[in-house]
C-alpha cells in the first residue's frame, strides 16, 4: 500500500517542464526555467520616415523550456560546440540565441533577476543594441502581435515555431516589460505618456501614423497599464485610431508624415489596408478577455503589479488561453473579408451596430 501511495504521489508535472531533466516547479520549485528564443535586429516601425529608422529587435520562439542550470551544464559538456549550437539540439533543431527567464511562484527574485540580466546580455550580443529597457520589450511585443495580425509566419529565421508557440511567448514578454516597469517605478510616467497619446487630435494622429512610438506602440503599452474596465471603454476609440493611421499609410506609405489627407484619398481603402490594424486591436482584446480575464486589479495603480503576479503564478492557464486565442484568430478573425464581418467575429457589434456607416463617417471626418 505504501508503495502504491508513493507511485500515486509521483504525479506528472503540470505547466512548464524542462526539456532536459523533464522536471518543473513541482519537483524543482526554486530553479529558474527559461524559454529558448531567437532575436534579430530590425527597425521598430517599417513605416517610419526618418532618414535613419529607429532600430530595435524582434523575438520569436519554438517555446521549448529549460532550466537555466541545465542549459549551462549542457553547454559545458559540449565543449566542441558553440553555446547556441548546443542549445539548438534541445530546442527541436530550431535556431536560438536567447534564454528568456520565467519567474516561478517559488523562485527567489535574486535568481530570476540574475537570469534576466544574462538574457539582456544575450540580446545585446545578437542585436548590437546597448540600451535595452522596457521600451525595447514593448516594441518587441508590438512586432510579435503584428505578425499575428498580418497572418505572417514565425519560422523563417529559425526553422521552427508557429502561432501557438509564439502566443505562449506573449505573457513572458509582457512579464519581462512589467518587471522592469514595476522595479524601476516608471508606471506613473508611462501612464501619463499613454494618457497624453489618447488626447491627440486628428491632425496629430495622422502625423503619428509614421512615428516609431505611434498608436500601435501605445496599444501595447495599454495592455501593461490599463485594467479591463478602462480597456473596455477604449476599444472603439482604439479602432478609430488604427483605422486613421491605416488610411494615412495607404495614402502615403512612404511618408512624409501627413497633416491632412489629400481629397482624392478620402474614399475608403480596400479591406486589406485596414485588416492588419483592426486585427491588432482584436488580438489585444482577446488577451484581455481570454488570457488575462481573471486578473483582479480594477485601477491603473494596481494593474501592472497584479498582472505581473498573475502571469507568474498561472503558466499552465496562460498556455491553454494561448490555444483559444490562436484558434479564434485563425478560424474567425483572419478569414474575415470585410469590416462588418470583422466586427461580428471580434464581438464589436454591440458597440458598432452599423460598421460600414462607422467606417465611412470616420473617414469623412478626417482633416
């Protein structure tokens, strides 16, 4: 009987599990787990019209998880191989050059912070980007969500990884940005910048269509700072803003930044010109309503701290939520062939009962 009980106690790990030792937080609660990632240098905004575009980086993943300790041990054993050649063997033969740490429920902060500093060093080595802070991570998150919104592939540079593995990466990137925002106490400053961007008049919004820190960047920041109720009140306004910049980019994709659209560009553009931008808003909405629906914070002061805590303690729930979001995106949102169909699939009809009239009115009111 005692042997049977012991076998019953050896339950399988739930949630994140190391791909080398096959153990996770159940049997190794204080060891830091990390996600193998691949990061490359790129402009943070392809439509930016400056002579020298603002450079950042973009990250993708096959979402293979490993103890940082196991990774380092494997590298030491494989002396003849480069660190990332060795890591690729554990990463399903997928290229990687980073190890993004997860802060488990019982992992000491000092251990997590040390691994995060090592990951930052990896990012500096592969991107030649020296000043890596939460702004860089926000641009990284924005570019990842844009890939989903555009229906683009994730494996071109790495040889592996798809929509699901990269949606599972999203909460880890959110947590990385939140950790820096919370520890450096810049949430109030960032909230003030976000509030300021929401007050932009139409001419300023048209100019921002070609800015690195434009409406899409501030939408990614919204996820870090605003609770559910605040987002709910901003959903339609967010659609207005992204449709405005879509109109400006379609009218003048190479810039310069426009103060007003020429009269002959007032007509509604083809649906594919708007689709990636409104889908970006829908993905943010899905993250709020599916992945982070159980975060209990109700104020702007509480949200960054509560959201970081929720991500830290709910890796298994977040992985399941990622599956639901990817299914909704691929089966319902990306196949949409019109704005009206999109509003129906994304759940916006209660706020926008006549999508075609909404779109036409918005374009008619542009300066």
